[in-house]
C-alpha cells in the first residue's frame, strides 16, 4: 500500500481548502492511476456525442406520448438499438400492468392508452390562444396521465373553482356535474384523496394548473400520478377525467370566475384502462468470467427529454463505447459482465429485482442514471448521489475519483456530489437487496423543467451528455475489471474520502462551539460533534471493508489483514478531529468562565424503555409506499414521496437493532428530527408492513 503518512499530511493540509458543505463538490486527493488514465483516454476518444443525441431522440420520439401503447414502441426501439450496438443476451421482458400485482410494496399500475383528448372554452368567447386549453395531439402533458374517459362525444359543463384545494373546502363546494379548476397539492397522497373525493361527489373532472415551476406560465405540467392513494392508477383508483392546463390559462379562468362570469368548457378524452404489460429491456457486455455483474440502470417511459431520455441515451452510449473498445482490443475484456437495464421508474426496477434475485446476489455494484444532462456550466450538468450510510462503500470514492480524473484531463471542474437521495431507482443499496448503488442525477437548470411539457430536446446539453456517457463507461469498466491488484488503490482513495468525511462531520460543531452561550449548550454541542465524528468513522470502516468483495476467495484473509493498518489510520484521523472538538470546547469554556473540563452531553436521547426492547423485522425490500392505504388511514405517517422518506426510516432495520438504536442511527445520518419513530413502526406493524418483536425472540 502507498505510504499513509503522506496521505494523512495531505489530508490535513487539504482540509484548509475543503468545501465543508456536505452537498458541495468532492475534494478527494487525486491519486493518479495509470490504468484509470488509460481507460479515460480510450473512452473519451471513442464516445460519440452525436450518437448519444441520436439515441436520445429515438427514445423521446415515443416516450413523450406517455401512454402504454407508445411505451411498447419505445421498448421495441430500445431492444433493436441494444442489439445494433452489439450487446449480448438481449432480453425484452415485461411486468404485469394489472393494477394488483405487487413487487416490494409497489402496486403495479393498470395500463392506459389515449386516442385523443381536447379541452376548449365554449363560454364566454375567448381568443384562440385561450380557447383551446388542452390538446393531447399537440401537447401530451396537457392530459393527466391515467385520466379517465369522458362520455362518448365529450362533455360540456360549467367550471367551478376550488380554492384552496382541500377536502374541507371541497365539502363546502357544489361540484356535481362540473369541472373543478384547482391547484392540487403535489403531495401524492393528498392529491389522490382530493381526486377520489371529487369523483365520489360527481365532478365532471379536474382542471389542474398545479406546477413545480410557476415561472413556466405557458407550459403544461406533466401530472403522472393519478392513483387514489399514491402514484400509479390501480384497480382501486377512481377514473376521474383530468386535464393539466398552464398557469396562465388557470389564472385567466380564475379571474373570469372571480368576476362572476360563467365559464363552460367542452372536454373530450378517449382513454382506456386495461390489464397490460410494463416492458423492460436488459442485455450485457459479457465478462471473461461472467459469474458476477455490474449494472447500469435508468428509467425510460417518461415524457421528458431530460427526464429521462438523457439517462437512457447516456447508458446506451456508455455500453456502445465499451463494447467497441473491448472488441477492438483497446481495452481488455473485464472479468465481470456489464449489464444494462432500462425499465419504468420504481415499478420496473422492483419487478426486475423481485424476479431476478439470483442476479442481484451476483451484482457487485450499480449506477443509476436520472435526468443527468443539464446545462454544462452548472458543474457539469449533474450531481453524483452516493450510497446511504448503511451501505457506505468504496464505490462512493470510486465514482468521484473517476469524475475528478476525467475533468482534470479536460482542465475543468468536476461534478458535485450529494449524500444519498431516496429517489428514482437508487434503492438497490437497500440491505435487503445488497447492491451498492451510486446515482448520476441532474437538473434541468435554473429553468426547472422537471415534469413539464417544456422538457424538450433543445434543452439538453450535448456536452453534458457526452461527458456523462464517458464517466459512466469508465466507472462501469473500472468496477467490472477490479480485482486483487486494485484493492490497495481503491482502499487508499476510500481512506482519503474517509478523512474528508471526518472533517465534514466535525466542521459544523467547530463553527458552533466558539459561539455557544453557556456551559450546558457547550456540553451538548461537544457531545453531538463527537458522536457524529465517531459515527462517520464507523461507516468509513465499513466502506473500507467493502473492497474485500472484489478479492478472490483465496486472497481475502490476506487482504483483510492488510486493511487493518489503513482502518486504524482512518480512525486515528477521526480521533484527531475529536481532539479538535474537545480543545475548542475547552477554549470556549475558559472564555465563559465555566469548568474547563467540559463533559459531553448525549445529544440523541433514547426514545423509551419500550423502544429499547422492540425489534423491527422487515418483510419486503424497498420503501413502504402506502399506495394501498387511504390517506385518512395513515395517521399522519409518510408514504412514498413524503418526508421523511419511508425507505430511509427502514434501511437501518436489520432485524437485530432496537427501535432506539434505529432512531439514533437515522438521526446521525439525516440530522435531528421530530418524528414519532416508535409510533411509525407500530403503525406499520398494525397494517402488516413489518413485524415488531420483543428483543431476544
């Protein structure tokens, strides 16, 4: 192994310049690796930005219609394209879109198709710009996904406004036979409850002008959640007609109604629900010893060019590039196979995981790609989200090292990183699945085009797409090729990151301690800081040990012994940060005139004796979505898309830790929170989502 003394000194010096913000750019020490440099050079020369844009356009052409018939066309294009770029063992598979089947706790939605849909103002007379409020053939986002059908020939009805868009306000409003203009909550459960109640009260339909970005006043928000209890439309959902109109159109109608003007609209929606299939496609670049795999996955079947045609295009280009380089002999064939998986978001990945657990056990790592190719000036157009702490891995250090090395070769800054985000298909890090997963996530820039009809091809930055394709390819190849010879290097860059994690953990408390106002507050800040640094050291030890998965069985004992010294030095560095905290506290104590030997106070108190004797046993992988439970039965606890995210509340539940232990770890990872942990787990147990058992059973 390289000399750690130099590393430790470099870490201390670099800490003076480190961006402390946990969402800031990585500042890993750049350890130049000749093999990585060669791989980057070969990949950069081979990646075709033009080809990647062609892939993007091919996906976007059909996905933008956001209905299941078009999804089948997208799947056919993807299967054909994957074959054309030379990947092997192409499988065009599907999961049932029947509104009933569950994978994990996801209830698969019903399939849904559209022939036509249009919404026009018939009274009062309006300009042509305002008369046509929605036309699916011109803008698919103007029809809410899974909208119910109108009667044959359409329906003409008055418009009434619901403001605010609450169930309480709805109880005071006559909506029977009327279209309801409103701005429903973006919270899935609240919106579903409102939509369900509108249907029960006989409303003709909903006209929503909700949007994530009110500045896009002339664009239609793509509302793709229309279940009564959550996201997708299931067999228990209500077939309400729904249109998404622009904020400008919504304001126009609202003003007319406020002036006492009668507004009537004619709506036509020719849609149908049916038991169909959600397609997904997978294929591989075979490894020389194809027992293990690495995985790139991302969701298709969404309306936007950014979200997520860019992700699919980058995956295809990464695969095409690696296949060409390997076949040409410019890169040796890796020992592990590299698999691509393109599927529907969450629904498709959960179906694949549940039906391919044998592959999951052989998958050593994954990268998930979602909405990545934003404006190039914005830190490369994307961010790398890392593993949750429960699964902290050397792969966190590796992906950032690859990105840093790539951009260093261009003389540019590299993308930012962020802690784990429970979004998209990054949940393979769930210990019940066990696949370390990093994510390339992006934004559509300052314009924020997320889930909007304005998310079109011209807003994709080809430079971001080109570089992302390259970084994905290098990361996948490095992971697929890694073996005994690479473990020392990977351990070193993981240790570098561990030292920086210690600095980040201590930094907020080193800022707060000098301004504390009394001894009690000082003891609390010291206790919290020490706990955070020690927690991070534990997680970084696990990250270092995770490299052993790469080693051959015959070498793991030797490799484990070699890691002991490195683990000790990472812990020594963390001890140094603890010493800094203690010294800072002692200095402040002297300034306050209190006892200089401040005793740290435990900052996260145990919940209760009961919580210390109960163990949570999970039943299925992934989040408890609550998409089969009405809002009124949820007792205020979060479902999918809520905060705190259900999955991050479950990750630490290993069937051995008490509720007290789980709550403490959650708060060390996410920060202190006012949340009824014991009540939440009792609620889950009551509805059969988990088991609560006494410790020792």
